């Protein structure tokens, strides 16, 4: 399955942004035991079988074969940060639902698209730094915690606007 997914993702000469999902299983909650439905227990088993690390490694090596670049970016707050105004709050995702609604500016979109936009903006920022410095790390000479803090501060300055979105409307129907 991971080979098929990675093949679809890695197109020639592309920039691929991936959330750094290190320790993802420890960070996600799942129902188990008597309170979990049969459907939920089956979903938990399937989730346990899927290897994020394997998918990332397949994307990495296939990206190189396709003269592409795969970049891992921090996953912190990608689902809680408004891509339009930068406001971060758990309340932007009521009940961890599929709808994202910013409490500050009112921006509303499917939560997966918000996360994807935030990952895309972070990927472009890291790529921009790499192009100008030749180094993929934003701040290689400081501690890991300092790097995380500095990156988060820079990510908060990113904004998504309609100008940066491709025109997805269907034309020629009239």
C-alpha cells in the first residue's frame, strides 16, 4: 500500500512537504476496551498496521529518483492554526471535527485542507531557506528546543491568501 501511495505522491521535479510524524502513535488517542465499538477496534488494528515511517522512506527515495525534494516540516499546530490570520487555538476545530473555523477572523474550510495549506506554506519556507543558504535546517547552530521555537515563530508569520491558491474553477462551460 505504501508503495502505491508514494508512487502517486512523487511526481518528477516536485517539492513534497511532509509532516514530521515522529511519535505519532503516542500523540493520538484511540478508544479501546469495552467502550470501543467493533468498528473502532477494527480501525485501531488497521491504524497500528500502517507504517508512517515506511511511507516517508518510500517517498524520500522515490523523490530522489524523480529529481524531486521531500521535506519534513514540524507538525505542531498545523490543524489548529488559521492559514489566513495565524491565530492558533484548539477551539478552531470544535470537537476535533472536520470543519475548521477560526475564532479570530472567521475563516472556514475543511480541516484537512487547512492542515495541508499550513504544511505547504512551511515546506515553501524551508525550501526558500535552503535555496538561499544551502542548509535545510532553519537554525543549525542552536539547540533543538531553540530551533523549534524559532521555526514556530516564523511559521506564525506565514499567511495563505487567495492570490497564492491555484484557480480550481472549471472554465469553458458556457
